[in-house]
C-alpha cells in the first residue's frame, strides 16, 4: 500500500473508531511504530486529526474531508447517475455543475461525448464553481468552460464568496446539476458548508431546470446547510438503491425522481 493510500485508510479507521493508538496503526497496516507515528504526524500537520501522546483522536476531523483524501464511494451508482444526466443535456445547452464526486462523474461522462459539438459548432457551455472540474473539462474542444471565480475552499476545490455570487447573478442557465451531502423531503438538499450552500442555491436559481444529483446513500440523510428551497428544484437524479418511501415523499413535494439503473 502506498503512503497516500495508507493515510486515507488511517482516516477511514479513525472516522469509525474515533480514537487510534500507534499500535492500532502498526497492527492494521503492518508498519513500524516509527512509520505509524510519522503518518499520524503528517495527518496532524494537515489538520485532519489531533495528535495525542500515544496516537490520535478524531475530535478535530471534519466530516467534510478534503476532496483529495475522500475515498470514492458508490462509484457504480455515480457512473449510472452520470449516464442518466447525459440524457438531460443536449448540444448548445448552458449548464451549471457544482463540485463533488458525483459532479465529477458527470464531468467524466460529458468529456467522453462526441455529439455535443453539433450545435453550430459551439458545443455546450459548462459553468462550474469547482476548479478540479474546470481543469478536467477545459481540454475538451466541444466544451466551453466558465469558472465562477471566488475563493477556493481547500477541502472541496469549490469557489465561494461575494465574487462567486456576482458572477452567478449575471448569467442564465438551461440546467444546473447540484451535488449534495444529503436530501430529504422535509429539508430539501443539504451540504456541509454554508458558503457552498449559498453558491449552489444561487446556481440552481439561475437555471431553467435545477437537478439534485446524489447517490441513494445521501437520500434521507441530513447535512449542516440547506441549499435553497426544495421547490426551486426540478428533481433528483439518483440510483436504484433509493427506498420507495423516500422517492414517494420527494415526489409528493413536487420533485421528479429519476432513477438510474
């Protein structure tokens, strides 16, 4: 196991247990005590855990870990969602795309399409608040990439702040696709950071149709900050793992629920 992979695995283990001893790292990853201590020191220097005399505690670990440390979860579901989203995007559209791993899957699928330059040679325009997604798409000749500007959050690569707001207030979109950390029929879509929530809500408000994109593990879950009113969204694109009762509750609130299989 490479060191960066081990660091991610240590964070996963710490997230489950809440506290780790050096001996736990030694036994779990078959490394020396010196290596285990160095690994914990590196994670502490990145402010991903709190070092203790004999190990580490998860007291200061954010639930919203930096994107580069997030282990990809439910990749098959996200790929299916991304494929379903492609049916909502046609040549010539102006779309908004938030940050997050599901949005990244959508960007992956967009980059592989060969039909999007059929609209008078203009392709499509993607407005994104995430610099990693912008970098991913900018090399595609059929995609015009517009970034929102603002201050980049290290944890998610998303741009936030008043400059982001100013830019979004001056555009219109055909569709927006917003990744979230949770969604339910009572509170609507939610994310962990209130600044990202504001940007995502504004992006959704500038679109003729705004879609929440989230795998089924996020449905029925709650996060810190709500992303606008549920009525602001056209629907949810999710996977077949969604519970029937959750789907029906969202439909009762007026949302379309598209299930990728």
